[in-house]
């Protein structure tokens, strides 16, 4: 376990007094990347990202990795990147003990706030059977575009490709 100061925590969220959000970089303590990987794999299975993948994404000029911290542990994360005038969310994960508290919605809003103003659309893929996530993304303003057949492994499953158009950007 590590302290908020060791993790580089920067601000508290307005929606809950005990949740802190942090955008990380390649200088973040190595333990954080291991914990992000564990959380991601606990939500999506073996296909979850490795610690090195999160570190690599956060080190990119166009990469964004944000996590939230509560009760002395990391409870949620979002990662993605932007290129040209588009952004892509690559992972969203929330600890099962902290779901249905608005954490994922706030992570998505924080991701959007980190994007440059010229970004006009955000894309993501989600397992076709992940109805709670699809519902969350629709609530956050995403629309279904199409299906990518056999996109996921373990088990093989289709992906729903979703897009959000950003009105203010």
C-alpha cells in the first residue's frame, strides 16, 4: 500500500469527498502501474493491460491515463489517447466494490477535460455482452456506430464501436 503523496495525487473530485483523481506520467511510482494493471485485469480478464502498457501510454505526448484513489487504494482508471481531431478511450475500469457510485462517469468527464480543444470526437470499443458499460457510455453521450466481428479473445466476442461527438470543441 502507498500513500496519496507517493502516488502524486493532485485534486479531490467534487462529487465525493473521499475520491481523488490523478493524471499520471512516466515518472509516477512503478507500484501505481502494477496496481492499474491488476485493476484492469480484474475487470476485463487476461486481456487487460500490463503495467508496462499503462506506463507507455502515459509517457506519450498524446496519451492520457487517469486513476482515482479512495480508502487507501486505487479504485478506478481510464486510459486513452488523441490524434488529429479524434480521441480513443482504450480502457475504463472500476473496482467492483466501488461501482454504481458515479466513478466511471466522472473518469470519462475528466478524460474529456484533458483533451485539447480541437478534438471533435471520442471513440471506444466495448464487448457486445457488456450491457452495463454500453449503458454507461450511452448515458455519457456515446452512440453505437457498428460492430467489429470477433474483435475480442478469451472468449471470442464482437465489439460495439461507439462515438461521442463533442459539441463544444
